[in-house]
C-alpha cells in the first residue's frame, strides 16, 4: 500500500515539510514525475558532487539558477518544485503534535477535499496506517543517515586524494631538482678531465 507511487509521493512531500532540502524526498518526487528521468537526476548529482553538497541542496540551487545547461526535463522539474512548494506553503507543519497523532494529521492533510472524516474510517485501519507511517519514517531516517555517511566518506576520500596528489607533486619537484643537480655534476665532471 505505501509502496504505491501516490503514497510514495505523499510521504516524500511530508518529509519536505520537516526538511525542505531533503535529498531522498526530492529524488523520490523526481523519479515518480512523468517526463523526468535519469538525465536530470545525473545532472543534479553532478552539481551536488562538484559543489560538495547533498542532492536536495543542489536541486534547489539549480532551480534558483534556472537549471543552467540543464536537460530539457528541467522545465518539468521546475514546475514540480513550484507545485510542491505551493502545497508546502499551504500546509504548514503544526508546531505542536496533533491531538490525534501525526498519522491522523497526515491522512487528513493529504486527503484534501476528498478526505473521510475520522468517524468514517475504521480505527484499526487508522492504527495500521499510523504504524506503517512510523516504519516508513524510520526507514527514511535511516536512508538519510546513510546518505550523510556516504557523502562524508566521499568527502574524506576526496580530501585524502588531494593530500596524496600534493605529496606526489612535492616528490616530483624533488625528483626534478635531483635530476638537474645530477645533470650539473655530469657536465662539471665532463669538463674537468683529471
């Protein structure tokens, strides 16, 4: 039930209420949007890697810059981002936990004009949905932590690579100096016939 595209879109959008730069949420929304494919995702991942930021930050930055040199699907992504932001602005996250719990609030908020009243929804179905939402949130949080760890590992590896390249450059300079010194001694030995 929660794996269905409409439900995945809803959960991803709710994640953005908590963190508007949520990389997993934006990647999910892009992957589920018609007309947006790997070309745009690769474009954003490249920007993220080059800027050393997470996917969500790179996506929103590219959107603000009107997707410079982006693929044609960037127009669709821009419309998606605007639509999501409009929805988020219209549905702010409550400052206090809702009286009937977050699951009820999410169902009520996501249902819009077509929502059922709580009295029409069986209590067991509500409980199952709340439990499922809790499990999905835990999985999303774990994925977000993994993404942060992967990004930190990549950053660390890039830093180590730069250090090793600097060491290699220093060794190359020393080798060049030794080569010139050896050449100078060879020339002196050749001009001094004892």
